[in-house]
C-alpha cells in the first residue's frame, strides 16, 4: 500500500500535514508493506529535508500512490482521477461553496474519505484538530482582551513555536478580577481548559460563578445541560438535549449577566436554541465584552459572530445596538475573535496530534481488511457515485 502526502494547495496556505516525518517513520517501521512518498512543499510546517533526513522519499510522484492524504480541500484541477483521497471536504453539511468539488470527485471516479466522518463503532470521531482549535482559541481570546482594554500585549500565536510557549505568555499577563466562561466539554472545550489551567486560573463551579464575587480572575466550564433547559420545565440532561434539541430553550443569559470574557467551544447542532441572540446582547444586564468564538457558526448561536475573522486580522467589533461591525475598542462594542482555522497557528503541534490519532485509528484498517469498518463508514464516494451512507447529498449535487 503506497501512501502519498500531498502538498496543500488551498489559499490561505495551510502548514499542517496528516503525517509528520516521525509519524511516517512509525508507519514504515510498523507495516512492512507500507510505502510513503511525500510531495514537495514550500509551505509545510516540516521542510522536505526533515522527511529526507529520516529516509522518507520526497518526490513529485503522487500518480503512483494508492492513497493520497491531505488536510484541506484539494483544488478541482489538482485532483488525480481514480485515487483514494483523505481530506476535509467540507461537503457533508451541503456547503454550497464546495458543491462543484464533490461533483468533480464523482466525475473523476475518486474515492473520498472525509476526516470529519472517520468514526469508531460507536460513531465517535477518532481524528480531529479540535483540541488545537481550543488551545489557540483560548490564547487568542486573551490576546483580544488585552488589546481591547490596552491592558497587555501578547504576541500572535503563530509567532510562537508550541502550546507551552503560549502558556508561558499567558502566565506573564496581569488580569483584573474577571469572570471567564467556557462552553463545551469536548475536544475544543477541553483544549481551551488546558490553557486556563496551564496559566493557573482558578476554576469555580456554576453556583460560585453566578453568585459570588472574587478578588482574582476565575473561570467556569459549562456544558449543554447548564446553558439550556427544557421548555416544559422537566429536568433534562445532555443525552436528551442532543436527541431532542427542539424541546429546549436557552438558559445562557444568567451567565451573560456576570461574564466578562466568553470562550465558545461547544458543538452546535441543527434545531438547538441559540445561546444568546441579538436582542439578548442589547439588554442592559448583558455584560460580555470579549468573545472567543472557537466554534465559529456564522449568524448562529453566538449573536456577535457575524463573520469569520482571519489569522492576519483576528479581531473585529460587534455593536449590539446597530447589530453591525464596529471598532472592537469602542466602549459599547463586543470584541470578537472568530478565526475559523485556528489549528493552523500551531501547525506542528496540531500535525503531531492528528498524526498520532490517524496512525492509531485509520492506518491499521488498510492492513487488516478494515475489520472494524473504519474505512467503510468514512467512504463518501465510490465508482462515481455517493455511497449509501451519504446518499442524502444527492439533492446537493443534483
């Protein structure tokens, strides 16, 4: 089985890679029938020489490979017909901007395996960059706070080498006695929590957060059951919420009344209530002035997220009164950090973590006849057609 590590061609450039040099070496040492060719790249977080130093072949020879591994969408004109491709296609939610990409994949008889739908038997995702989105998103949120209030200046995350360097920077800042709210307990939320714990911020429970005043900065991490409640007044739980989101309404405003800085690291599903609306943000008791929206659902559950921001220009302001963009330093504006490709700012850390998961959960399937169905579940297209599991996309490509 010959794997090709393709060069990322999407703009803006993405420095991440599915398999780092050491990850490639691990695959080759573990599977005698594995071969790997790395396509040369001027932008990858690892130089071509880093692979060559470990005797990994670097060559413009992707046509000879059986399976091609990438991170972001492959431009249509770069797709090689009749290959197996792994990348984030951003088509499973019928994203209109990638409709032509999925059509081209079918036309070129490509087997597409989307990283986002690689799951175990329990249908849980097994490869993702979410932890690193949380790590960088939390850091960027504090950077936004410092800039909004001229309180401190943090370097950009992508100017620092790794997570530990980010934590060391956060340890050096002096915060007032603010309350920081974090939503989500998945990969993203827990990645953000690593940063809050790493910088030594005190964690408090919901009752303490809502009712007490502190003489130090504190944070509280909450999940769906704490920021939503059933409409009928019956006590709900997280499992019930995910099964029946339409039966719930937001219970978030009680947090918004006491929160200074909000980190959004939750998963938002169709039919779920918004956390806070544009009307909520206008309310005299609404206190939040800095939002790090790692989840970054535009015009969605976090009303202040009206557009994505970029690594180059990560912060914008939202004026609740006009419901429009404003200078984030304005007194009445909410400073919003909504970069939608946060793991790109820690490309080496993110690549290493992703590669470990890919080697553990995906690579074995190529050598054990896919005994656990990992490849079967993730295969979106085959022989020019959508697989049954993804047949719901027929109207999307029609």
